[in-house]
C-alpha cells in the first residue's frame, strides 16, 4: 500500500507585519500591505544536497569552529599565564615590603624568605600548566585547520577535558567530531 505525502498549502506573508494568509489573499487585512509568497524550506528551484556532500559541509564547518575555539582557548591560557605572573609580582612586593609587617610586641612577622620560594614553586607549576595548555591548544588549532595529526588533537582534547568547565566542553566536542568516520577520511586514517 502506497503512502501519499501531504503537501502543505501555499501561503503568503505580509511584507510589513509578517502575518501569514492563504494563497488566494492579495493584501494584509490589518495594514493593507502587499503579500509575498512564503518560500519552501529549500530555495525555489533548487534541490537538496546529496547526503555525502551535506556531511562534508557539516564536517568542514565543525572542524573550522573547533579550530577557532582551540585558538581562543590557547589565548585564554596565555591570559591566565599573564595573570599568574602579575599575581606573583604583587605577592613578592607585599612579602618584601618591611612596613607592611610591623607587628605589636611579642608577635613575629611571617618569614618572607620562606614564603616567597614556596609561592614561586606554586606559581611555576601552575605557570607550566598554563603554558603547556596554551601551546597544545595552539598547535591543535593549526592541525585541525590543516587536517593533520588527528591523534595529537585527540590527546589535546583529552587533556582539555581536565580543565572544567570550558575545557571539558571543548574536549568532548573535539573528540566527538574527530571520531566520525567521515572526518577520519579527511585525515586519511
């Protein structure tokens, strides 16, 4: 038994207020503006793209967006690194300014000679993490743009997943897109 496709009725839309009317109506009943035909989902006279071509367009757009977001994430890592350097300079200045640590009798000031090296180690570790994240994301963005080194981008995406919340979102979407068979073909693997 054959099923028939139901074609929606042709409609017209007011050029001023946007209200839709049946095809036989010529002017809007509210403001007397002329009506124009409502376009079908595809442009008149065009045919939809074949499934393979549509998937290629989607893959290319997703890879382009991922590349842009990896560049943005690398820039955010650079900003984090700059903030960390600025914060260390402020902390070192505060620790080595003698007037700040004047205390009442029988109280000792915190030992700046001990605290500053501890802060330096802390800042060095987190600065290294920011620098590594920035470099990995910058390289991954370039590789995504040129469709090379898929495995490198997958590793960078996995490491991004550790940076909650934005890195996690970027990492998950990167893994999802790079795992598609159609994207694997673009990389030749």
